[in-house]
C-alpha cells in the first residue's frame, strides 16, 4: 500500500429497504475518488459495520474495489473481541476474494483487555494475514486505550504500519510522532487542525463526506505552512463538524447526505435517524458550507481526478 497520508473517507453504508444499496455505495465511492481524497475505508464505525453480516462486508469491499482504479487504496474495518474469531475473519475474507490494501483493526471491545492482551491480540492477527494492519485506537467505543508502551512492544511487527487515533490525547500523539515510524491518522474531526499541525500524517474523517475538497484543501494548507488560511478554513468547517457528532454517528452524517440528495437516511436498529431539531440546525450549517468557494492553492494541492465536480445544493426537506 502507498504511504498512508492525506484525507481518507470512512464510507457510510447506504441502506435501502433493509438491504445494502450497492449502486448507491459505488456512486459514493466514485464521487470521493474524483474529489481527490487519498483513500477509502469500508466497514468502519461510520459504515455501521456492527450491523452488517460477514457476507455483506465482503460484498461491500468487492463493490468498492470494482469502481476505483487499481492502486487507489481501500482499507477495511475489522473488529471483534475474540482473537481467534477475528483471525478467522481475515482468513475467510482472503480465501474468497481480493483482500483490501490494509485492515483497520480496533482493540477488542467490551472485554477491556490488559495492554499485554492488546499486544498479543495484534500479534496473533499479524500471523493470520500478510496484509498491512492499521491499529484503531477508539477507547470511547472499546473501553480500552492503546498505550505508547504497547506500540513500542509491537514495533517489531512490520505489518503494523499506522494507527487511527480517536483517543483525544494530542500530547501522546505528538510523542508517537516524534518516536515512532507509524503513520498516525486523526480520527477525531474536531481535533483535525491541531492534529495535522503537530505533524499528523492525515485523517480518516467522517465529516469529510461533506465537501471533501475543503478537507483536502485544509490538509494541503497545513502541509504548506499556511497556518492563517488553514485556521480560517477550519473555523468555517467546525460548526458542521460539531453538528455531525452531536448525535450518534452516522445518523447526522446520513441526514446531511440525505439533505444533499446523496444517500437515503435509512438504518438498521438500534441505529435511528437524527432528531428533527438536530436536522434543522444541520440544514442551516449545510447551506453555509456549500457556499464556500474551493480555495486556490499553490505547491501541494489535492488531486483532482476527472471532470470538474459539481457539489449538490442543500435542499431543506
């Protein structure tokens, strides 16, 4: 896999009539590829992976791989609390299809293992696959945090190439960036500007579903050292970022994409749609965000693949 950096999209999973809407998924994947993002993640938290069967996950991976060019990275989320079962998932997936370019693997949820248990868990998974592995540190969902010492203990595992960090601990992130070769990706959208400014390699950003061009521009500005411009842009993005995380993810995100005519607002229980009051605030912020012109950049700039993009206007329904 190419070096992991830039803005990645953790794709939602479109649902229609309780089934995965494959054509809608492929349309979204093509849209974000054309928008210039650096990679896609399927079957992550934002993709409602815990409500998908293993067969559906394999179908989603294959569907996305079919519409993006060879060489464009697609990562796949994998989770589970029982190490052996997670390893079996990897084996089955690779036996019956083309594996993703990397796996995004969270720590075991609910059981809250020790740091030694976390290290042994990931070592066992490295033995089950030859594909690159990106650790997923999201203590709010799993109940356990990956400590710096655990990363050091795993430093001899060449398959572990990076970590998506949703811990909110910027001080630890800065320490990892100074002392580790791992690629560190921001998973907390509200910390995106600070995370990139301390040297973070990029972000796996749910909010970047909306105006990915602006998120790619923010990344480019920070890489270029255009601090003042990046802060102004992030201040424009922040109200929407806040609203997209004010209710359980991805309910607000699907509501936003529905307002833009890009996806249906359908879920599988126990996920439910965003509240009516939340949608009112969301619609107002979407109107503002969609009117922001694409920034003009020099030097490093996000790739534009294909024709000029036309972003849908926000229609309050």
